[in-house]
C-alpha cells in the first residue's frame, strides 16, 4: 500500500462515478515535490525520505455510536462524481470545513447538489443518521481565500437547509473560548474519519511546533493559521480525511481546534496540517450563528 500525499485542494480527490461504485485513484499534482516508489522526494533537498508503514494503525480505532456526535460527512455531486469530505457541526445550522474541500467546484463550477450526513458511524447502521441537504449558495468562504494559494484563509462554512436535531448522536462541538490562548503543544489531539466500508474510526497524535513541521516538510507552508500533529507518535491513520476534525480534551469535554487541510495518508514520515480555527474567530461569528464564550 502506497502513501498518498493529499493536499485537499489539489490531490486526494477520491471520487465515485455517479453511475458506478468504482473508486478513483488518488492523484498527486504538487509542483513543489515529487512522489516516488521509494519515498517522497523534496525538490529543495533533492533527497528521498523512505515511507514507513504500520498496518496496526492504518485505520485507527473503531468509533462507537455517539462518540463523535459532531462529525459531519460532506457530500457533493458534480456532473461525473460524488465527492466526500469531512467537517464538524459547530451549531445545529452550520458545519465548518476547509474551503479547499470544494476545490473541484471552484475550477469547474459544476456542483449539482450536496448533502451532509450526521450521527453516523458509517457501518451500515443508519438508525441514528440525519441527512440534510445544502446548496451552492449556502457555502460561505473566507473573503481572502483563493484556490490558487490555499495555504491561507482556508476555511468555509456550510449552512444546512434545515436545522439538525440534537440527540445523543448528533451534537455541535465547542470551539476555543476567546480567552483561550493555549498553543496545545505536546497535548494529544484526536482526529476521526472514514475512508473505508468498515466505518468511522479515530486516532490520537500529539501536537507539534510549527518549526518542527517546517523542518519535516520543507516544500509546504506552516504559519500561524495552522496546527500540525506528529504521526510518528500515536500512529499513522489512513482514515483521516480532508476536513477531519482535530480536538483536544479539557475539564469540560472536547474542544474543536482544527480541521485537516494537508495530509500524507498511511505514512509515518510526515506531519498532518490543520487549519487553526482560533485564528478565524471573528469570521466564524460573522458567518454563522456560533457565539464564542469568554
């Protein structure tokens, strides 16, 4: 099994033909780097870093119903494909995700319709699921975001066509308070996702400093709009998706601090990058009905 470098806006587009169930191959197309059978070649260094794998952690730990009640699967149809991304329910009306989740739509403008699945563990048990539609006009992008440079302001909000119903299995998650200035360094972050038929799973990894992430991924950008996690400690996770949540635990429960926008699936060699949501508190309040605690 190879390692797929996934930048949500360019690569990692795993689609399903609208009239078949055949999965498309992941396509990598980053001009700053090159993936070889032996490993990932950084153009600036001209060296190949070998991939490292562990079957033990490829798909993480199975989630039970209600463990991640804020997890949202974002689906949208174009003329040919069904695209699947992830996000997090932050109120009963809004889901947050990277703006780059809709990269294909930006380029081709062929989105037909979309829907979001909440409350599911994606293992064929549907009794707790809620499926809610959304439209093109309900996608709100950060005004400074542009798909030609998606290292910055990579955040979007989706307004649901109708409010979700809060249950044990569907529940919004908190964002960091206005007074929360923690860096979360060395804290353990939890990420969940589903890219396999067996269902939703999760894994925990410690947060790294951005300086370390820059050293490990010299061809990519890490700045104050990002967090990153260490896959070498905690394990690699093939089920992590573009838009998968990053949460930490405090005395009152889980707090959503980021969503995935850059990952190398199934590899121990490279950190995972997340959009740091606390960098966008003002925009989040203006673009949704979420209100931050002090």
